[in-house]
C-alpha cells in the first residue's frame, strides 16, 4: 500500500513539475513572441525607412536628369566630343557599360544605365534606328493577337506578355506624348457570331489593360461603322457588314522615338556614337574576360579602343554576329522573321481610325492604319535571312494588297504603293516553334561569355523593361555601383517634358517660313497649320527652335511637294540629333523615305546641300552621299522604281 502511495506522490510531483515546465515554456514563448513581434516591427520600420530613402534618392535623380535636359535646351554634345569621350577611356578609367547597338533596346539600355549614375558608352555601326526599330507597324500595343493565343492555348506566358506590354504602353505614351498617341482601330464583323466573339475578346483586352486603359472598346452598327470608316466594304466574302468593334491602342513615330532615346541618353551623360562599328572585342590576357571593344568610326575613319567593365550586346538581328566576335562557334539564338509593310495614299483610311483584318487567308493579322498623312498596311511574318538592307518581295506586297482589298470598297492598285519596306524581327530561338509566327515575342537576356551581357527578342513596346533587365544583369556581371535605381518609367524623353498639344498654334502665329528663291531672294511664307503641327509632334517642346531656323536662316522651304518637312529640319537635325548623312535624315529624322520613296529621291539634292553646309563636306563627299542615298532608296519598293510586274492588281503597272 505504501508503495502505491509513494508511486502516486512521485507521479503527482512529476505532473506538477511538468505543468510548471509547460507554464514556464508558455511564458517563455509569449516573451519570445513579444520580442519577435517587436523586432519585426523594428525591422519593418527599418525597411520602410530604407525604402523611403531609396525612393527619395530616385526622385532626386529623376529631377536632376530633367533639369539637365532643360538647362541644355536640347543641345546634345557634338559628335566629336562624344568620340573623344570614347577614345578617352582606358584600363585604369573604363566605362561601366559599353552598349553595342543603337536600336530601341540599345539606346534604352544606355539611357537606363546613364540615369542610374553609371558611366556609359554606346556604338552603332549605322545610324540610330537604322534597322528593325525604324521598320515597325508603328503601334504601341499589348497585342490583341497575343491575347487570343493566350486564351485559346491557355498560354500564361503570352498572357503575361500582354499585361506587361500594356503597362509599358502607358509609359511610352506618357514619356513622349509628342511622338505617341492613342489610335482607335476597327474590327469589322461580317458574321453575326463575330460580334460577340470580337466584343468579348476586346473587352478582355480592356480588362487586362486595367488602370492603363486608353478608352473603352465599343460596338458600332453597320451604318455607324461606314460613317467612321467610309472605305470599309459593306460586303466582304459575299456577306454583308453586320457592324464593327472599335478598340484603342497606341501609335508612334518609331525612328524619331529611337533618336529621342539616343539624344536623351547623351544629355544624361552617355557617350553615344552612331556610324561607329565594334569590329573586335578586347580581352584580359590572363582571365580571357571581355574588357571592351575595338571600334571603327565610319565617319572619320579613325579606330580606337573603348574600355568597359561590361559590354551589352543589343545588336537586334545581328546579336549572333556580336556573339561570334566574342566566342567563335557560339550557338545562334536568333530566328529572323521578315515583316513587310506598304504605304498607300491617305484616302485608303480616314484620319484617326485604323482597321484590323482579323484573319487573312493564311491566318495572319494585317493592319491598315493612318500614319503621318498616309496609310500604312502590314505586316507579314515569315522566315528570312539576315541582311543590313532587307528588301520586300513581290509576293509579300501582293499578300498585303490582297488582304486589305477584301475589306475595302475601293479598288486596290499597286500603282498606289508609295513605299514598301522590310524589317527583320530578332525573335529569340525556340526549337519547338513550327514557324516564326508561333515564336513568343518575349525577350531573352543572359550573361556570357565572361564580361558580355546579351539582350534580344521582345517587341518595340517593351523596350524600356528589356533595357532595365539588361542593366540589372550588367550591374551584377560587372560588380557595378549605381547611384540609384531605374527611373526610366517616369522620365520624359527630350521634347516630351511640359509638351502642350496646342503648342502648334503658337508656332503658326509667331513664325514665318523664309524661303529662298532660285535667284537668292528671301520670300516670306506662312507657317501653315500642317507644318506647325508637324513640327510640334516631331520635336515636341523644342519645335520652336526649328521654326526659328526656318525664319532666321532662310530655310523655310518644303523639301517635297505635299509633305510638311522643311529645309530647317535638316540643319536642326545635323546640329542636335547626330544626323550625319542624307539617309539619316530622309529615313530616320524625317520619314520621307518611308512615306514616299519617289518624293524622297527628289529631295536628296536639297538635303545633301544643307548637310554639306553644316558639316563642311567636299564635292566628292557630296557626290558619294547622293549615290548612297539613291542606292538606299532602291531597297524600298514603289510604283515608280519598277522591279517586277503586278498581274492581279493592275497589269500595266510595276512595283
């Protein structure tokens, strides 16, 4: 019995001790939790403080760049100064980043890095936007076609791309309002089932845009659709028009946007040099790490080394060529795709309303859009070879003409083709893709070989975020120390700060165009509304500088009949936009070569004479420029620079 009592007492003692331990542990846990909570609050407070400091630092950096642009009045450092900056680098004082490629992505990288306080250089073997970046469909868009693919193929990647592109669309329209605008685009319905199908799809597009929505899409009856788009066919494929769904996307002047990126980067401190080619990489003799590049300046003929901690390969379709320079036998990553566009007279489309052919005979999408007083139609999507000056093929032009003729009530003649060009999309390779149309438009960025970062793929609209990703990786690759985070989301491009859409009125009211006659006499001409609007939308808040040149230097004459481009623009671009050749101006500073190839050909002599005066060219240089410009324009197709016959649309007229 005593044994049982002893056991009970021992058990009670153990239980009591256990309860005490549990109570002690509970109190301890409570104390620890309280301390952890307090520590967490302190940590959150610290993180909030750090975040506030970083945001304040980024805002200060943004304001500093804005002020720098305003203080320079848009005057970029001269080309020779930029070349001297590149030559001045050394192993002891290298650039942080050297960018190879002056397209949208390359110039975006230079701008991003420079505005983070990094020391940046950029070289482009031709001109800024000389490749794919000047040959787009001129749309700033998320991609309704990509959204359709995302839905039907349950492709999360495509859906993310649309979300992302629509956000980037908002940044582009806000940061360069003079170069970008919203454009309503009509999707015609010739079957009753198409009405709910397109309406639902485009409402989903609105939903995906969220707070970045431009305007709500809406349905219009057949009569309303004809009133909005008079050349729209009432009967298509033997069926009557049932109505149309109109949605909104962005439109822009692609090459001028690209040039604005380059100039803004230069004003932010980057040393940018067009017509300068990276012909070889420099490497550390012990580690084999890339430490810069050997550069050949095609303007001066000079060769020099540019030293950099990291090199960014933004060569677009030529990324593989740059990779081959870095490493012989490097695996190709580009699947080149040809995109052909044609330009037609303005009467094919009303001003301020585009048209989308939702599905062509082979399943593609074709746009018919008003652009700079003309109509641009395209595009194609087919495999191609890579070349510096791609040319459109007859069958591609024929395809576009066929596609739009089915949706228009007017006859489509090849004699109306004012210009036709081809651009090469640098699509990132996908071994599983059936064709280039099925390859994702998302971008790829990677490091390697040592010292090199490559960025490719993507689309024009996402250039900014592509650049941000490339700079982020370059910073890690080079162990760089930026002064602040990326600020390009909120950074207006040159001409975009405080731009007023009504600024053209002041230009029309306050300036005259002084035109020089063949006898040398100066005659005043009106700064008409068309010219004033063109200047305001091309040069933004610096348009008055161009108007001043037209008035004070006798360069107010138009370069081509029926177009608003002035002689003064040639002088302005030579002084402030790194325009060093006739092709630079005709193709990328103005868009005359793209709008009307024959008109551009007639303007070559005027452009060369003005550039010769600005740059001090010799007679032999002027002759060479004329030949080069004529050769370039021959790569564009029009109804006048004949190459091949057109059987279907007009037998007696050739391209």
